[in-house]
C-alpha cells in the first residue's frame, strides 16, 4: 500500500516536472523572442536574455540560443507582423520551436543589426561558445572575447573561467578580465591589471592602456601612472619590432610579385631582346586559365577543390606557353632585330587579346573562391601579421625562379638559348637550330608569365585589362636588373619592392611610386646596361 | 541643257529640303517623327562595365514610355553612342548628338570628369544633360539635371549615423581614396564637417593611392595601427574606385579586420563591386546611396522584374538579378523628362526646364522624389546599406522622407 502510493507519486512528479520543463522552455523561448521583436523593446537587453539561456546548463537551451544569435547575426531572423518569429531559409523555421513554419509575408523583412548590435552579437556568440564541448570552439571564443574585452559580461566570463579545464583558454579569459579590470577603483586591482595586460603585448593591449592613461583618476595617481607608462613603453618596443618586420615582409611580398611578372620578360626581352608589349596579356591568359580550372574543379571535383591552384600551375603554364609560341611563329619571327616594328606589332596583339577575352568572358572582374588554406593569416609576433596569400606568392616566386635558373643554367635548352643570344651566327654555324630555340625560349617566357597569372588570382583582381598594369613594372625590373641577367632580375625586384614599401608608410603610395621611378632614371643614366650587365659579343 | 536642268532640280531640291528642315523644331507637336534622346554611355574601356548597365536601363525605360503611347503622341527613340571611356570623346559625341541627331535631351556620364567635359557643350547649345550619379557637388548649371545626391544629403547622414549611438560612436576617421577630384573633394568637405563637430586633426588621417592600386598591405596595416591608438572608435571612409575596391576589401579581410572592429564606409561601393568577392567576412561594412535593391516596395519589385525580363528578352550579358542606384536614377530621369515634356507640350529646352521644376514621382525606393525648381537637383531619400553574406546590401537605415539637396557644401574651405 505504502510503496504503491509512493511509486505513484514519484511517477506523477516525474511526469509533471518533465512536462513542465519542456512546456516552460517553449513558452520561455517565445517570450524571449517576443521581447526581442517588440517595436519599443530594448534589443540589447533582449539579447542578454538569449545569452543567459545560452550559458545555462540546459544543453537544449544552449543550442537554441546559439542558433537564434547566429540567425540575428546573419540577418535571417524575421519578426512577422502576425507575431510569429521565423528564421529565413529553405524551409523557414519557427524560431521558438525550430519546426518548419509557413513562408513569411513578403512585407516582413528580417532584422538587420546595426554595428553596435553586431559587436554585441559577436560577443554574445563568443560567450555562448565558451560553454561548448569542443576545445577549439572555446579557444576561438576566448580569443574573440579578449579582442572585444570592453563588451564582455564579467559574471559570465567568471563562470566560464571556473569551468574551464584548459589552462591556455583560462589564461586568455583572465587576461580579458584584467583588461576590463583596469576600470576598477581599487589601486591594487589596477596595478595587477596593468601587469597582466603588459605581459601579453598586442594592439588591443596598447589601446586598453592608452585609453586608461588618458583618464584623470590615473593621472593623479603617480604610482599607477608610472606603472602604466612603463607598461606602454614595453608594449611599444615589441610593437615597433613587429612593425619593422611587417615592412620587410610587405617589401618581400611586393618583390615576389615583381619577380614573378618580370621573370618571363627577363627571358623574352633580356635574353632574346624582343620588346614584347603583350607580356601582360600572357599574365592575363594565365589568370583566366586558372579561372577555367577553378570552374572545372568546382563542377566536377568539389572534393579536391582547394587543390585547384596547384592543378592550375601546369595548365596555365602550358596554355600561355602555347600562345607564346604561336605568337612567335606567326608574328615575331619575321620581326627579329626590328625593335620598332616588334613593339607596334606586340602592342596590337596585346589589344587584340584584351578584346578577345572581353568578348569571351565579359569585362567584369571574375570571381575566384580562395582555397581555404590561403584565407586569412597569422599573428607572428605583436604587430607583425602575415597573410597566407602573400606567403604563398613569395614561396612560389622563389620556387619558380629557382626552376627557371636551373633550366637556363643546367639544361641543354638553356645552353642553346644562351649560345644563340650571345653569338647567334656562331651558334648556327655549330649546328644549333636557332629558330627552334627562339620559339622554345619565347614559349618559356610566356609560360612563366602565365604562372605569374596563377599567383596573381589570389592577390589582384582578374579582368581582361589586368595585364597592362604589370607590363611597365616588369620592364622596369628587367631594365634595372640588366638585360639578360636572371640574378639581376631578382636583385632589382627585391630592391624595388623593399624601397617602395619602405617609403610608402611614411610618404604614401603615390610618393613611393615617384621615388622609385626617379631612382630608376638616375641608375639607368649612370649604368645604362643595368645593375648586372652580361658580357656579350654581338 | 540636260545638265543644267539636273543641276537646278538638285538645287531646288536642296532648297526645299532646307526649307522643310528649318522650321522643324517649331513643328514639334504636330510631327509624327520620333523624339530622339541621346544616350552617352561608354560600351568599351574601363567604364564599360558600369555604363553599359545604364545604357540598357535607358533603352528599357524608353520602351516602357513608348508602350504607354510615347510622349505628345510621338514615339521616343534612344540614340546610342560609345564614348569609349575617353573623356574628350564625351564632349565630341555630345555635340554630335545635339547638332546632327537633333536630340531633345542627353542622358549620360558616370565619372565627374566626363560630366565636366560635356558641360561646356550642353551650355553652348542650350541643351539638357541628365546625370545619374552621386558625385562631389560644387556645381550647378541650368543645362544639367542632377538626378542623384550631392554629398551633403548622402555622405553626411551616413557619417552622422556612424557618429551616433547606433553606429558605434565613431570618433576617429581614416580617409582613403583614389587620387582624383571626387575623393579629394569629399574628404575636403568631411574635414570641414569634422571641424564643426570638434574632432581634432589628430583623429583624422587622409591617404590617397594611385588609380588602379591593388596592393593595400601598407594601408591596411596603417589602418590597424590607427585604430589601436587611443581616442575612441575608428572607422574608415573609403573613396577608392574601380578595381581598388575589391583589392582593399580582400586585404582587410586577410589581415583580420571585421566590420565589428573597424567598419569601412565605402562611398563608391555598389553591388557589382562585390561580384567577385566572398562577402561573408565583409558583413557589416557600409555604403550609402539613394536606393538599394533590397528595399521592399511594390515599385521596386516591379522595377526589378522589368529589368530581369528585359535582360532575358534581349539576351544581354548583365546579371538579371542585380539593380544598382544609378540605374534607378537613369530610369527616374527619363520618366521625369517625359512628364515635363507632356506638361510643357514641347521638347524645347526652355519649356522642358520650366516644366521640370516641381515634377515628382514615386521612385523604386518608395520615396516621392521631387525636382528642386531652383537648383535642378532631385530631392531623394537617403539610405545606408550594410553588406550581407549574399553579395548585396541590407538596408540598415533610411531617411524618413526625401532630403533637400545642397549643391554647394558649407563645409568646404573650413579645414
């Protein structure tokens, strides 16, 4: 009797609590959404409610809140005039129950967050993520919270620090709290916060301290003031190292682009002496070949999509090289030793190629999906941020240079090329098929330009007239380096890149360009043969 | 003898031809010949991409006007020429359109420099140029009808928004532009404006890059540096044009800048500039125009479907689902011109100009736009758009009503 009643009561209780929790959740969800959608409601307060649900121990609530915050961030949350709240998509979802909902009225448009709201939303989703089961998600979230420390909710972060088992993540969160703790009125807290912030120098740390030192209460306290000033000085030192490295790096990456675009020309113009104004168009052909490869891989091999850039390397090289050899066969071979006519003819070819591509692809910029591994970058040291696409360009430029150098110096083709360019008649007397060598050399030069096109898809915009901008730069590099010297091309592109990027931060991009061009004029006056002259007998 | 009769026949023929040709403008109302409109948009060269959109919008609008019976009982005909993005060519072809083709009015130009080159021609011939772009202002001619906003009613409201609570209380401004008249004038005006808002010079930075610059490493690094200095939230006011827009956005994304850290207000960014970009990391950056295609009005739905049908029916290479502000402005211009001609019962410049004053209509953005009688600028609404993940703009803010255009900014010359 007793046990039976107990059992009955327990079951009843269990049923009741179970039912009430789920019912409570659904009504609560609708209430939160209604508060958010109210026309006179405070969206920020409503968002705090979502975050509260998101950091609660109920995993279901947590997932729901994350979803809602994401929907608001993506401006997909629609407050319908009927009172229903839906998440846009196919099919649209009822935001409270996450079940399929009817399509919303055409008149109801989604909520578009303002910048302030977007900041809050970003912190909100980071705060919710701090309670995620995945370590990486939590680490990302912690970094995000640290970046926007001014907006964090201390109660939630304290809770997260308590629960965090990973010491790295916990220390990032503690640092964020310290940056925020600068605002405390207690001197000991302040000093501790300053020390903690100075430990990890970064731009946000500097901003925090600099804003802090501007306050009157800090200025009147000599001890705190001294501490914060020495902390700022310390951060500045490490930041200025970072800045110097960044200038060197961007010079290097600019040099990489120059080297890539000039390498082909250093063979065509430098070794063969052909003034090829269509050089930029071979770059463009390389870029469009990459585009075709990208499209093809996207349609037929989506699994290997990210590798398209590597597939494009041989494809672009071959296509550009073939185009180059055709140009040599049909136009240039009739014009050797007639520089003016070559110049005019190649200019005409350049315009014809631009128009042809315009007809085939249209004149707009073509769209490239950057492979995942080239997106974004890495903070190497405080103040020194490296983007992957530039690293890729530098490395590829170096590899391509080494390969070209090897071909010219070590292979038979290279030997014949050098022989033909140095003393053509003698080479022919010794049985070198000069015409064939010319064609191959021209093809090699065009192919190298095509490779530059592949790399440039990740850095510059790709359109039919993209090549024209690079021709001048390429000629500049080759002439300065000394016609015919591959090493000269490397040195001059490195010099031009570094000088340009060294001037730009101080006097602007326009002044940098002017300075570089003037420098070239001066050098060419003193050394018309370029920096590295090749000794030839013509 | 034979030869003489032939000559005299030719001679008298010429005289009669001249005789009928001369009084033609006076006959306008009774004639059945089509009224000609000159369309001065480049279809080749650097501007081809953008201006050919406007050319086709103009032709579509002319078709629509004709479908409703034309103007004054006559059909309207668009005369298309191609100035090839070559500024002096705009002047030459506008002269040809007015003098040889006897066009009643001209619609055309995108860049300010092309408008400046046409200006003396329309003034000398007393014709009308309808100009569909937002620009730097500081100009007012009775021979130009300005269909889009001067900066005072488009740029300044956006700056105000960003300086307000909703926009994140921007206190410091990094101005980066391509090196030519439009960015320099805008920034000059902004500097004057900031002075009236008590923003110190140390909170401003102004940089220019050459046309077509694609390497923004240094600039973006400097922006990050600038944003890390104390003194409040920093924003970027970007007036770079053309290919520099995607290049700048790409570099900002790669160096980790998001709209939540440093918002970029791109004054010349339209949907077509976002075409080649992955806009997910760009969400939240801003632009300001009188119209964005996401605006939800019946007029806009109509306009967008008209454009879609026109593009598919004529097999054009444009994207059928993309409409930008200057296209809407071109459409408004032709419709307002048609209204004015109907009211004036004449296509003469003077009569049309008089009738144009005060003309109004509902534009696709949902505002009742109105022609200012004294300045010949169009009163239009103003909108701030925020880039979304779908390569377009969501509307973040819009003005309650149309805004008075102020051709000459009071803020220029203050800094």
